[in-house]
């Protein structure tokens, strides 16, 4: 199985103990975008800040699916393509997976999400 990284960052995967990088996937260098549909939205009460309702459409910049390849993408791209792109994975930056340095910066993850 091949993993290709369509995020702008090196994807580092750590072991379960968060001590060793077991995989590093360099970015493909391709910008992936999701088309947005943005509509003004009126809340029941004015909060003093504009609110919009967003919908997501087509994903631009990804290659066609390939049975032997998984594509690492942002969580937004994953959510937009979840129903029709089974080849998409996103780094799991939730508290049970993310690896951070002493300043709180993300160093990597221990797993992917679908």
C-alpha cells in the first residue's frame, strides 16, 4: 500500500509510546482545495458578529482514486470527500493521538482517521 501526503506539512507518525518516528511522509507539493458554498445566516439573537452557513462541494487537486494508494489530506478535505472517496485519510490530531513538544506545537500523530 502506498501513502501520499496532500497536506502542506511533513506527516510524522510516532510509535504508541510517542518516542520514535516510525514513518515520515513528505508532501506531494499539490494544493488541495474544497469548494465552499457560503450563505449569510441569521441567528435568533444578534451576537454582534456575522454568522454564515457553509456547505462544501467538489475537491480540487486530488488525483483519481487508485486501489493501491491512500491519500493523506486535511480534516476538511476528508469530511468533504468522505462519502465518495474511500482512499482519504487525515492525521488524527485528537488528544489520544497527537504528539506535541513542550510548547504545545504539533510534532506528529500516532494514527490516522477516516
